[in-house]
């Protein structure tokens, strides 16, 4: 299914209404040591067998504009995928947009799965144009859904509800654990680590350290180079290589200045929607360089979470960025495409001096052979024995990704 084009609306799709008035308040760029205010985090998604994403995209943009961090899972998602993602992301609530019927059963399944996961403090709300009747909404609310919005509802009303209903976490019993730390517990500890909440973050010291810890792999590169797709293909290979492998992904997306963030890497993931993969999305919160002010603390926690590999994906970076200087990882991979400009532009990319492995993704594009030759020459001047691997990550069973996996597993 193709995503439908999104046009700016001032109401939920249906009837005209009042525009949401959210002040875009500039904030100072936080330093790495600065403690962060907890942000309202939501997960939004469209249920399985439903490809209508125009409404949810419109509402996502309004949430972001009003200072809310939105983890967008995409459309055609099962209740299990949605609950797994919401639990790992430690969101305050799940917002569902359903246009194809079956909403009473689907919303109810989401609520029930949250209860089974011990995550019943995560709220559920949503809407569905003309497909959800008021009688349906009454049934859904009796089953645990917080609110259903109908076509024509002003966006300001939806935002106001979210900011009042989900202003704080509704505390659940997340401290329980043992030698095996649940995803729920890790997620809550990551929230504490990200914000610098010392009282709660202190509990991660009790997390059992597994031997020497997992191999950490930092993946960076310009926007659109294919970092997320490449990670997803590597995840597939790790999962197939061992039935006991557990992986973690720490993914980053930019924050809008003084506003929220669209954390959308999960929407591009296929193989990472697996119970053996833990994924957490972070917003940069105004910090330049590709990572969040809380990334280092979160990475240290994940190293103690019993994972075999931890991937750290940065936002799309520019020529001057070298993201992993403050939060060291075991291996740094730079992902590029052949469309970097002239050879002169190539000389300015700082990460070519830093990366252990350089991936030339989209190597099926015209100009890829020339690009590979120029990058090889650039790396040779460094004298560090850096490896260049051409890949086509969007192509299943790509030999280049296989080679990269062999290096990553060694």
C-alpha cells in the first residue's frame, strides 16, 4: 500500500473546526550533562489490514508542533506489534486511527495485551472518521479505552485531551525483576536514564552484568543513506544465526526547535518487530551532532540488559559531525550513498577519518563505481586499514550486507 499524501488540516478529517494554538517556545540547546524534563511520549499506529494513514499523519504533525514526542509505528500493524513497541518505548499512551471496521475488537485486544504485559498504565485512545459510531465508542470505553474522537473534532481538543490525560505516567509495578530483566522494566529504566532521574535511574545498577557485555555498533551517515534498512537487514541475519540472540537498537530522530519530535524509524522496520529485539527511540532534544543528551546514559544501561549486540543509530548527520566521541562504541559504521557530491565534498566528511567500516549503500545507482573508487582513495590516505563495503540494503539477501554481517559478528 502506498502512503497517501498529507495536507494540513485544522481538524480531524471530516468537518471544519478550530485550529490548535500551540506556542512554539524556543528552548536552550541542552548540554550532555543537563537533566531533561520528561516529555509526553505517544505511540501512534494504524491497525492491521488498514492502509489509511492520511488522518494519523495529520494528527502526528499537530502533536509534534505542540511539543509531544510521537513514536510512529506506521499502518497495517498488529495489536501485538503495537503493544510491544509501546512497552519498549515507555509511552504514556497509544493513539490508534481505524477506518476499516473491526475497531471494537482491535482496541479491546490492545487494552488486554497491555494488561498482560503489566503495562496497563499505558493509555489507549483513538478515532476513525465515520466508521466508529457513538454506540461503539461507549462499548470501547467500558472495555478500557480512554477516549474516542469523531470526524470533525478540532485538533486543539485532541491535543488538550492528551496533555491533560497523559501529563504524567500512571505508575505501575515495574521494579520487579530478577536475573532476567523484562522489556517493561528496561523501558522504564531507560526513561529514568534519559531524563537523569537519579532516584529511579539508580535501579539500573542492579541489572546483572553479563560477562564482558555486548558488542556495541554505532551506525551513522547522512539522511536518506539507508541506515535503518541496513540495521533491519543485519538484525535478520543475527536472529537467524542464533535462536538465543537478543538485540537492542537505540535509534535517534531530530527534535523540532522548541517543539516535539517524530520518532519514525520503527515504521521502516520489518525484521526488528521480533520479541528478541528491543528498540528504543530517542529525540535529540535540540542537541547537534546526531545523538541525544541522554544517549550515553541509555547506552550504559543497555550494556547491562543482557543483550548480545546493541546498535546505536544516529540522526542524519552533516559533514562536520562525529557522533560517537562522547559515547564510545566498539565499532563505528558510516553509511553513505553515491550521491555525496563532488570529490572535493568527499574530503570534508569527518566521519571518513573516524569510521571503522564505510558502507556505500544504494550501490546499484549510477555513479556507484566512481564513488567507490573515490572513497577507496580517500580511505587509503588515512592509512588505518578501513574497509569499504558496497551494499544494496533494500535488496533481500544482498551479498554486501552478508559481508558486513560477517565483519559485525566477528
